[in-house]
């Protein structure tokens, strides 16, 4: 019989888990499904998140802390100091993960916001697994290079290509972002258009999808948000009857959009 593990998982307490349907937060969905499926398989999973979070199988540990975006005391500071507030409150939660580890002796601590956890991970012998969600470049590259000297940190890449800028880190493996396949049903009679979905930032390539659609002379429907300067400059000028923006689509309805 395979050993059942005691696992701690944390992504963010900026939003509840799962996040609201109008919020794009892919790592939070990955953390949610990872926690739920591991718990369903019999592992003892402690999921650290805001008190509004809802999980069926994993044990929620919130310490009564509300989601940052739902905390009325913090609301005045978010427009101008969002990153500062999120950084502080995620670090507070991560510190509680490692504090609780002294009592629970987790087999694995799985953290998604790598910047916040590296200083804590170096203080314990428990293996910390970090999933890297962003390209390894700039400051991210510099920070991840610090993990070379922390043998108890294991990195999970979301593609083999992602590793190329820093191949000699302590990678535990590559795990591609997954989907709950039952939500993406095959459609035998699809309509005649292509789709693109994501946040309106350069790395998501929505502008490239538009260029490809124009060159191939095919119809394109775009879902995503929020609208920002990138949308105004790179997307909005090219919208017409063949290239349409359909707004934000609920995460759980995305399968129908692709179908």
C-alpha cells in the first residue's frame, strides 16, 4: 500500500479558493484542483487560504483571515499599494504554514508564490515544492537562482521549455497545467470561428492571435480581461465583425466557449 502523505498547499489569500468567476487566476485553480484531487486520493491535505474558501475534500486552514480583496479595512490601500498589501498578507499566511509545520510535520509543503516562501523554506528540513508559473527571466531568474543553495527546495516547471534560462536548478519535475476534462466536451458540430482567451498582457499573445486570424482570413472570438491599456492599444483597434470581443466568461463555462 502506498504511503499516504501529509501535505500543505498555499497559493494566495488575495482571493478565496476557488476565485470568483470574473477573476482570472490560473494558479489558484491549479492549487484548488491539486488539493482536492490529492485529498480525494486519501492524502491528508491542509489547504491554506482565506476564510471564504470552499473545499470539499481538503482541510481548509484560514486562521479566520478574510480574502484581501474582501477585507474592508484594507480596501483604501489597494488602489495604490496592492502589491505591498498582497505581499505582506501572503507572507503572513506562509509564515503560519511553516509555524504549523513544527506541530504537524508535513511531508511536503507546496507553495505557488515563490518570492514569498524562499526565506521560510530555508529554515526547515521539510521539502518545499514550488510551482513556477511565470517565464524565468529578469528578477524571477535572479530570485530562483537563489534556490541552488537550498537543497530542500524542489521546483516544478509547467513546461520543459520554461526551464531553459536556468537548467541547473533542483527541478522535481515538469507538470503541465491541467483541466477537468469533463468540463470540455467534444462538439461534433462546431461553429466556424477560432477562439482565444486570457488576460490582456503581452505574454498571453492575444494580439498575436489577432494577427494570425487576419492573415489566415478566419473569424476569431476573444474572451478575457480586464480591459486595460494593452487592450486599448493592441486589441480594440482591430475589432470588427470578424474579430469580436465577447467579454469575460465564467471559468466553469470556458469549456462551452472552446467547444
